[in-house]
């Protein structure tokens, strides 16, 4: 395996990690900012409220995008398994 091939595979892996983690991270970020602004406006300082709302938002996003993300992960893994002979030899 050449260094270029290794870097290409690392790049593909990192892109897949961003693809899989991106929707969840963006959802939690947006929900966290919205709840933070709401808490600042109402001066409610209860720490469990943002946690529960973030978990609910994450569950909703995973329910909505889980099938797509799992399909991408399975396709990536199958493609990687098919490329193993090329990577080794």
C-alpha cells in the first residue's frame, strides 16, 4: 500500500464519519442554542431542561435519518471489503 492510497482511505473514512455524525451534531447544536437563548430570556437555570430537549432532538433526527445513514455505512463497508485485495496487493 502506497502512502497516497493510505491517505485516500483515511480521507474516505473521515468523510464517512462526518457524514454519519453531522446530522446528529448539527441537531444537538441547534437545539442547544435555541434552549440556551430561551433559558436566558426566561431566566430559568434548570440544567436538566437542555439535556432532555437535546436527547429528544437527537432521537428525532436519528429516527428521521437513521435509515439513510445506515445505508451509507453499509455501502461504505461493502465497498471497503471489495477494495481490500487492491489495497493489499
